[in-house]
C-alpha cells in the first residue's frame, strides 16, 4: 500500500535536520526521515483487531513537528520506528478478527488512536485506565505492541496517512450516516477540546479566554458554548478569519494577536496592569478561566498575566476518551486546497497550517452527503488552519493540544 512513513536513525536524522534548514523541501524525500512510497499492509496483532481503509486522515500540528523534526527527542521512547504518520482518521472497516464483536466489515468508523492498556493486552489495567483516563496510561511502552502512545507513532500498525491501518476493537467508534467524512475526521481533535472543557466547566457568567484561533481553539469555543452557554468567551487569534469564525461559533469578541495587544486583552478580562521596574506589565485579576490552544512560551506568558489568581486548574489535554458514538459537529472549521492529483505530497513548510489530508485508495468514497462515489486514483487535500501538539500547562490555565495561534 502507499503511505507516508517516518524513521529517524541518527545519521538520517542529522542529515535531514541540516538539509531542512536550507529548504523545507528537504524534510521529505528518499534521503529524509519522512518518505512516501510502498509499505506492507499492517497485520492484525490479534483476533480482536480490525483493518480499516482510510477515507480521510487529519494533519495534526504534532504530525508537522514530526516531519520538520520539531518534536523533542525526549518523546522517542514513546514511539517505535518506522511508523506510518497520522492519528486523526475516518475510514471503512475491511477486515475483522474472529474474536471481534460489534464491528462489522463495511462500517464507517473513526478510531480513538490511544494505545493504552486494553489494546496492549495489559491486565489488570493501570489505575489511570481503570478510572477511564486513558491518556494517562502507565503502559504505553509495554504489553503486546511496540512502544507508542498513538496510532501514527507506532511501528507495525499503520496510520491515517496510509491507505490502510489496524485498530483494536475497543478503539473503534461508529460514524452515523448523517455525519460527513470531513466532520468525522474532526472527532478526535474535538474530543480533546470537549475533554478540557468538561474537566473545567466555566460557571455562569464566567469570563473565559481562548488563546489560539486554529482548529483546536475554534473547537474549544464550540465546546464552551455547548457545555457552558452562559460563559462570556473572548478569543485571541492571529487572523481575521479566525476571529470571525470564533464569533460565529459563539465568542463575544476576538482580539488581534499582533502588536501590543496586552492592554486590549486586559481590558476585555478586567485585568489591572501594573508597571514593574523593568519588563512587561504585571497583571492583577482578569479572566476567570483561560484555555491555551497554542504551544510556546508566549501563549503561557499571556495566560498567566491576564488570568485571575485561584482559577480552576487543568493539565494539558491529550486524546480524550471518545464515547460509543460520534456526534455531528457544525460548522466545519477548515478551509481546503488541493494537492497534486497523483496523491504525492509536496514539500510541507514548517509554516503550513494544515488540517486534513486525504489518502484515498482506488475504492468507493462517501461524499459529504453520505452518498457513495467512485474514487479512481489516490488523491490528497489539505486545509489551512493551525493546530498542533499537546503541551503541559501551569495550574491557572487549561491546555488543549495545538501549536500555532
């Protein structure tokens, strides 16, 4: 099958790192860590696994960090190489193991990518998995599978940037006919936003700040409006279209994240700014709750300055536990543009804000209406909005996975 894979033996890693500084196009290719080509279909690890043909694979900011070697080497113990990239997904079940119950060939599904205790056949499960906190699993390097936290970072299982991948039956979530593929591929990132908001529900009338207007930021706005409709949401975002979309999703206001915006942010949240002897203003009081949906020190610095002391605390949100059935999400937060018709990836800039990649095998493909249409050749498409990897959050803010404002 065709797939985009990643492997990082030290000589290739160093060569790709050096070449990538010259031009982004050197991050992909026969001599780079990330390659496009033919790989073997992944085998079913046990009779409780299923094989899935990819319809859409999402492009997470963490995937872009892998390609551009921006991910910290400290995460390497939680991966195994080579692996097929891609953990956000929607596809069709094409094969089921003999012990699988409740999943049938032909079903359109999305997969919770976490490879926690149950897929790894670790028994008894760790305390976190037993409590339903699968993103905190203590056994991502143990059990019957190679090391890896997720599909798309683990050797031998495939990922959604390949034509097919495998999943444990416990990971499979049916997709209703009323939901398009483009909506279903957002279930995993939306689950991250919902998880963060459910863990820290804003009270009625609370002033809530969402930092970041990429997909995760916008989905967090949607989650706050659905779960805490009386909260007053402000969004800090770089682009006008992001601020506009946030307000369409229910935010009261959007603030431009360019230039000297701290005073505007302080006015919106009721923060009193005090001038120190040297350095940036120090904030007293402010927003009741802040969700940081971008990575980097600047976003955390902003959050700490304009969020009041004693706000509800939360750690960064990784993949939330997805429920037994996906639900419809509107409106879509993505914009799309086409890649070459042969499906080959072009050079991916570290500045690219991608959200959705289609790697459609020659097969039947379901359109947005739910009707089936024939797909003659592999194709790919990407959308332009920002999104990225999880990052830890200090006590005063809630972090959700994303990387760019």
